[in-house]
């Protein structure tokens, strides 16, 4: 399973951006580039292909030259809706999910997720930053699509409760917790902009 050609990166850019004043977070600039551009640069060499999950500003996301897929569920149902849309669209056996507002990704994210999955013979591998699980940074097999569809059809939306239905391996990133900093507000963006973002 360790062949990166069998993994699609799914960049999650489908949210409302409510804490960013309604702005589309993936398109908010950090150090002169949209956040999603930082994420693409960080993940591109770790996977076989990239898709973007976005529900707004489709034309702007298409300009990055990767497939753009919208949620098949209406009304911004959360990250799992993006997971499902990706599962319905990608042709690889696995996908790795990352948020559009996490520009500090480590260059061995996928490698560590794959190692954790294989080590534990698990269904899903999820990042643990030393203090807590980071559920939107995950390696997930497309074969779990029917499970996710049934879960969402039942009205549930919480990622951790869906994960709990499967064997989950934790990828230890306690040495790199800062690589999971998310830019949720203008203040967080400004703080990161003064630092050493990619």
C-alpha cells in the first residue's frame, strides 16, 4: 500500500469560513499566496494526485489545475460530506485528507500515516499531535464509502464517531505539533504571517 501513486490527496475547502468572517479560507492569502497554494505545495510530492473539495468559488479553485469536487450533500454538512464526495470521485484505493487552512504540513505526513496503517493493520490512520487526535488529517481507504454513506444517512456528522466504527491507527506527530496549526481567523493568519510559514 506504500505506493504513493495509489493515494489521492483531498484538500478540504468546502466550509463556510464562519470564523474567518465568511471568507473562503482556502483563498485567504498568507505571505502573498492563497492558503490552499501552500497546502498543495506541501502535499503534492507525497501523493499520486490531488483533488480539491470546494463548495464556493469553483472557478478560482479550478485555476489551480486540479479537479474540484463539491459536496453531494447540501447545506455544508461538515468534513465528512467532503470525504464522501471525494470517495465518489477518486480512482485510487486510498485518500489522504488535509484541510485547506493548514499551511504548515510536514513533508512526511503521508509516509507516517501509511506506516501507522500498516503497523496496526488498521482501516484508517489518523494524526495524533501528542495532545489530541487531528481528525481531518487522515489516510482512508475508498472501500469504506458505503460505511460512510450509511453513517451520514443516519443523520450523524461527527468524524470521531464514524472513525470509532473502524480500526484506527494513530500516526505520532508529537515531535511536530506545529505542522497542524490551522488558520481559522484573521488574527491567526496575521500571527502566522509574521512567522516562518512555507
